[in-house]
């Protein structure tokens, strides 16, 4: 998001002029490569080989909860402490820290939902070479090798994963800088006192002399090391100098995955779903940055960072969660990368015995090594394992799953009313209209422009009258202005981030000179949450929700357009926790929306920056994309990657934020966005208006149809998010998640599944006249949801398309609820009836679900106020049974129609209800398509019933 700034300093005016120009593209020179990031360059200079780290087996201690073991670097004698945990749910946790750091090293708080429960490790064997530990599961154990230090997790004779097998464990210990006068003066006194202590300690402690030698070696410069070798104490990028009072503190560890050729995750990157090898290029970077109009298909950092990687082959899915919030780089290499199809065939013909293997190396600037190894073995298991650590997707209000209309900016209250009326006049449903930063009084958040939005409550009431809602933007940069209440309170409470000298950190953003609240401080977060109260946020009402943008944080005059790494959050530098900032902003905002309702209403908060755990607080989007076909295509793998690591509520700006789409691109983007979890159109201030009715009647009709398809499917979307909330399963998922042994699916990212039962292959090629969709599953059948045509699985199906086509297929053996009566908003459809689409399969009985609650409160959880039904078709009978014992909710909605695909013609259809009543149903049968339509069952959606076909 960008905004127009008036009467700003020269720097911001320059920024504005560049941002608003139609020719701007990302300047890669503003962002570091690995060679320009001192710690990445140092770490990457280390080559695989003999590791200097050795396990001191005599220090091993085994308790009911963990194993501890000291490691020593034989080059510098620094000792590390290794902690191993066997966690419930088939996970292993590995922590490595300095045994005695000069000061504490940062450990990430607030991401794990609790202290992960452990299970006992048992020692199977030990000798001078290492130890073998049982991990509890059948034939699953962990081997600790002593020299060099290495960990292997095995199942039977198969190595599942190895740590430090390539010898790239590297832990830069904290040390005292020795090249300054002040150090040398202090060091004389320090050394004298230390020598006195050593003389005494060596008499009472035989190990005292050895420990002093180790300490001295640790603080000595390495051979050839100069005062600031490779930017260890200071580095400069462009005009910015990063002072490093703690010196070098980076960490690195390598993981080897035998038998693995496909890895996924570590969003956010504008790249393919399957991660590429990084040999010969930059590693993937995880460092939250404001990168507008980003490039595609490269490993540059973007707005969010989730340090979770999944590996998958036909036998097993596993995950690696690297819990570190500092700048991180991830290198990937593979022994099969770059081989042509011919080369792979040649290996097969020649009987090559080389086992595929992927090697991954994580490098972070500071903190400790804290890694969770999720051993699966299925994709569903990995999702559950990760959810048990960081939580599940927040269950959004139903309306948040509908269509959102946004622009930077709707000009004033009259403009909002006109756009709202335009949707009604053109019969296009929508639920939310959004206001960008221009709605505020001079970019002062929590305020309204008194001239453009003088009566915000009247505007909001007008939306309430139509059962619609609004989102306003609240960014985390605060205008430095003594007449601004928010700024004054934050400053008076000492809640701003500090600069390295202890003053309030200030930088340039949309308001001009801005302060940045320290959201890592729980007191600051509580205060921020309180500002969303109706008596604090003047003009707000219960139908107004929040958008957190620019929360990487974005600092226009900062290094890489973000905060200086030596800025202080309490006792910690921004370098230690940078990637957490956006999560904390969204966390505090979501809590504010909950508090303002007395703890009753579900919040809706959209964030641009995110980290592991952000899924607990709302939705994300893919940032400032561009109206180009490749950006439409990349939205699919970007959202698939996020879904794999817990963030299901993902979408891209429909139509593209920058530039102006052709009418064909706009239509295709609506058709794609209608089948992605977060469905919002958004556009840059400098682009022509693009409300859906501005492109001629034919295109308006096409967009209307795409949006109406979204609304008809809302019952299914809602059910999927209910499951995501309780199980951690992604809503939008790659095909291999449901077909894990089908190698043809492992690299696919131009089509996807919604839940298990809908397969979507959007048209993303300009001028496309056809797409080839892969329908997975040997013995499966798939039904075109528009034509009801049946197709066999395990085939590539060519589908001719026109501009109106959205290729979508329902899996045979599934039942999907829809609402056919599409109205102006989802709330207007609340009590409307359901149509059930039953797709039969020769392979299995058909099953589905129906979930209903009030759509907006937390009563579904606290008071079990919901309806959850199991829908089953077996032996010519369709039934609805209760899946929520103890639940209580009443709905006036009923079952209006049942459509059975792949059916035979019955002689009669009988509805049976628990009261013993039987009613014959009217039906129609289309013999050419084998479609049976049962009309007007009329039974309440929340009760037991059965339809018998005879």
C-alpha cells in the first residue's frame, strides 16, 4: 500500500514521486544479497567437511524430560549446550546454545502456544563413539555421534534426517571486542582479577586451568582475523552503518534428507511451490521487508517470514521448524538438481544406486538454535504437529470469507455510498468495503478526515442497514505530532522503540516523521488493544474491522526500507527479533477487536507482515503485486506455500495493485480469486477506477458470475475454515497433500484443491483457449461442477475454455453444501436454504459435512452453539447425522434441493424423519448426464433425516 503525501521533506517527496510513477519496479539494489549481508557471507564461506564440534559424552545427562550434552569447538574451545527433547506427537526438539554466554542470547517468545509436552527418552546403548536413544515409536531412534558431532534420526534401517552430517554447524559465540582502547584499558584490570581467581580456582578445581584456557581461546581473534573482519562488529550498506555492540553472533546448522527431492514452505517468496536449489545463487531469505512491485521467481525476502520447511516423498512427509526471528537465509542443494529427464532415465537404465537427497542449511544472524523436527509420517500428521506448536488458523467471521472491495482510496463518504450503491445496481454481492490511509486526519491513525469523513457513524450505519461492513487501515507508524493523542500517550508511557542511544527511534513513513511503538512489550500491546474501544476510536462501530499494513516495519529512510537493526526493544536489538514485529502488531489489534465486544465477537484483522503463529490472529495477503499475468499465476503457489505452514487465510490483490489490468486479466483474476481463501480486489491510487461494472456489460456479467460462485460456496468455505481452526489442515492445498504417493502431483502449482473435494484449475494464460488439468486418483471420478460431466481420475484432461470458464471439479465420493439464493451480502443469506451436491463414486461411499453457527461470535467454542452434521450416501440412502454431541444451536435454514451426480434413476425417493414421518419427494432425472435432482425435501438443516432411493 502506498499513499499520497503533501508537504513532506525532500526524502519523502522523492519516495512519493517514485512510488506513484507508472514505470517503477523494485530496485534490487535497495535490498541485500547474501554477499552484502556480512554474517551470511561469513557462514556461506564455510564449506562442507570436517566439523570442529565434538560431543563430550561424559557430560551427558538424561532426565524424564530431556537429554543434555555439552559440545566443544576444538578450534576455539568454546562449549555449547545441546538439549534434546522427545515431544508428544512424533516430534523431536533440538536446542543448542552457548554453555556460558557473556550475556543471554535471544529465545523467541509468544510463538509457541504452550511449553510442548515431552515424553521420556530412553538410552539404548552408549560407547566412546556415541549414544543411541529410543524415540518411542516402533523402530525409531536417535543416534548421537561424538566426533564429529552429528545427529541421525532413523526408522528401522532408514535414515530419516541427519543434523550436521555436512559439518556446517557454526555458532558464533559472544565475545569481547579487543581492538578498542577502552577494551584494552578495562582488559588489564579484568585480566588481573581473572588471573587471581584462576590461581585460586585451579587449586580447588582441577578443571580450572583448562576452563581458563578455553575462555582465553574463545576471546582471542581467530587466525588472520582483523578488528572488523567481514563486518563482525560493524557493516555498512549503502548509506547506513550497522553498529554491532554484541559483535558476531550468527548460527548455522545443516540438515540432510535422504530420499527427498521435493521441499516446500519457508514463505514468503514470489516463487514456485517446490523450492529450488540455491547452488550458484542466493539462498532464500527470511527477513520481513517492504518490497513493492516485487520481482517473481527469485529468493528475495518479502513481507513475511515463516521458517518452516516441509519435505515430501511417496513414503513420508516431514517438517523442520527453525524457531528464530532474526534475519535468516536458507540454502538448499540436491544431488538430483539439474539432471535432465534423459539423465534421470540414464541413471535408471544403468541401475544407478545413488539415493536422492536434499540438503538444507539454515543461517540466522543471532539467537539460538531451536529446531522442531516433525516426523509425520503423513502430510496430515505434519499439519497437526505444527498446529500443536504454534496454533491453528483463527476461525474468521463468515462474512470475512465473502468478497471485499478495496481501493487506495475511496475519496469520501459520498464515494463510499456511491460504490455501495453501484454493487446493488449491478446485482453483485459484497460484504466489506475498505478505506486506506487517506480516510484519516493527516495519516493519524484512529482518526477520520474531518472534511471527507465528517460523519463516520452515519456511513457505517448505512452499511449496517444493508448488512455490510467496513475495514479501516491502522498502521504501526505513529505521526510525531504533539497535538496527536496517540503519539503523546505512547511517548509519555515510554512505549516507543528506542534508538541505540536510548532516545525514541524515529523514521519516515506515510505521516512523515514517525515513531514506532514497541509491540514486543506486552504493556504496549495491551494499551494498543484498548485504543479500539468504541469510546477511544471515535466513529468506530461494531461492523468496522482492521487492516495492519506497513508492519514489517516499513521505514522509508531506513536500511532496506526497514528499521535499523541496532534499534532497541527493551534489552533486545531489532536484529534479534525483527521478524516478530508484524505478528505482535496483528496480535494486539486482534485482541483489541475482541476486547471492544466484551470478548464475544470474532475479530477480522488483515496483516502484511507475519511470522510463525500469525495464523492465530487473522488473514494475510501477498502484498503489492502488479497487474500482470505472471503475478496472477504466482498468487497460487504463494498461497499454497502459506497454507502448508499454517496460514490458510491468504489471498492476493485481485486485478493487481500496481498498473492497470486488461479486461481479460481482470476477469480471469476475479475467477481465480473467487476460489482463493481471501477474496479482495485492491488497486493503487494512481490507477483508473476499476469497480466491477466499469468494463462494459459483458465483463460485468462475467465478474458477477465469479463473485456469485463464491457466495454460493460459502457453506463449504466456512466448513473448511472450521476444520482448519480445529485441526490445522490447510484450506487451499496442493494435490500431493491428498495424493501423497502420486509423484505427478509433487511439482504442480497451477491447480489446487479446496479441502479434499474441489479441484480448481484457473485460467491464467492470456488468450487461453484451453487448460490441461490433472485429475488425480486411480479409480477416482471427478465431476465438472458446471456441466456435471464425469471424468476418470489419473489423467491429464484437456479442457477447452472460453472467457466465462472456471474449471472446477468435485471429487466422486463427496457431498458439498451450497446456497443457491445469492443476495447482496453473506449476512442476508444467513437463514437461506441449502442445496446438497452429492457426487457418487464407484470407489467409495459419498460423505460430506454441514457446519452452521451464528457466523460471528465465539459462542461456537465457549458455549458449543453450533450445528455439525455428517452427510452420507450409501446403499441408495442419503442421511444427515449429528457430529457435535452436546452442541446446541437452532437454525431456520432447510434443505431445499439435493443434486446427485453419477446417479441411476429411482422409481421413488422417500424422505424419512425421526418422528416417523415419510414423504415422497419430487425428482427429475437427466439420463444423458446421470444427474438426479430431488426437489423440496423441506427438512430442517439441523435435524436427522434420511432420503431413501428405490
